[in-house]
C-alpha cells in the first residue's frame, strides 16, 4: 500500500487500538501489521511523539514470561484526538467512495 | 541483520541525543526483538520487518533536535534541527535547507541595513551640529537644523527596523519549528514506513 496513505492513518489506528485497551509496543505492531503491511520500526517514533504530546502515557508492567514490558495507555486528551481523527476519516472515506461510485456509474 | 548489529547501528544514528533518550529508544527496540524471538521469529526477520535502523535513528534525532530548539531557542539549536531534517531526504535540500538559508540571509540583511541607518543618523546630526556652532564651514544645501532632525529620524527608523527584525526573527523561528515538525511527520521518513 502507498506509504503516504499509511502515514496518515497509522496514528489514528494506534489511538483507536489504545482506546480499546492498554497495549505494549510489540502487541500494537502485530495488531496493525496483521491488517496492513507497515515497517514495524515506525511505530516507536510515533508512540514517542504521541507521548511527548500527552496523548498517551507509558508504564512498565511485569510479565509472566520475562522482563517488564512497556505499556501504552490512551489519555483523555488522546481520546479527543482519536475521536477527531476517526470523524475526519469517516467523512473522508464516504466522500472518496462517493467519488469512485460516481465515476464507475458514469463508465458503466 | 542480527539484533546486536541492528541496535548498534540505531545507537550510532541517535548518538546526538541525550543519554537517557538514547537508552529509552534502544530499550524499545530491544524489547521488540525479545518479544519477536519469544514469538518464534528469527533476529533477521525481526530486523528486516523493523526497517532500516539508520533512517529510523535519523528521524528520532531530527525530532529530538527540533524539540530542543523549541524548548531552548538558539541559533545553533535551530541550525542543528534544520540540518538533521535535511539529512532525512535529498529533497529537503530544496524545501528545507535552501529556504532556511534565504530566510536567514534576509533577516541578517535587514539587521545590517537597520544598523547602518541607525548609525548614519548621529553622523549626519553631528556634522550639522558642527556647522551650526561654526566649527565647519557651511557645505550643506539644507539648513543644519533640518539635517539634525533628519539625522534623528534616520536613527529612529534604523532602530525601528532592528526592532521589526527582532520580531520577524521570533515569528520565523516559531514557524520554522512548526514546519520542520510537519516536514518530519508528513514528507520525510517516508521510506521508514
């Protein structure tokens, strides 16, 4: 998939997933890369920026299998950003799909 | 690529960052490798899925330098932030480096002009005063008093220009930070996705 497409929606996907439940980095990467291909290393700079902006917070939690994992949790501020991004996304795909349908009808 | 090599290339790319930031970043990737191995993947698989450590590192470095330039504004700080952003892609030579140079050139030029005009005032006024008190022969076409007023006017305009330049610099500084941030997020680091 086009890299520019993904760059825009990756932030929204991360916020949505964290809104559902707290996740650790590897888990987030897997949950996203199961659906569409990403360069896995790009999640961490994004998470760091989201933390710097106060949209997510991190905490360490021990795991059964080994050393502590760094969990990410959505903040109230992050929730607002997520809702805005999702609303914009919905509006956008409706508009783009409308355009595609219109052209297909004209052709067919 | 093996984990150790991956992490050392990443470390190399972010060596300009404060020690604690470096450790935090490396810890994230170290954790990622550990989880991946638990997941049954090989180090080489994990490394190739993560993407080039050097470009990931360069993006971290650019973001961090932009943040630092924002927190403690300085000419050196913004210069480093600009250079780090330019390092993210060849295209940025034209959309970051060149415009930034032109901007700096204009700001310095306005400062020099303002300073020259401000300095010219006392010279002109002083010259007119010397004529007025009879030290120098009358050589001006205009009355000496007019030259004095004009000199004061010049100095005030020069000082005003310097003040405006200062104000302009502050605005440009803020906007440059915003632009770099936007550039890093939207344009650069495309290949890291």
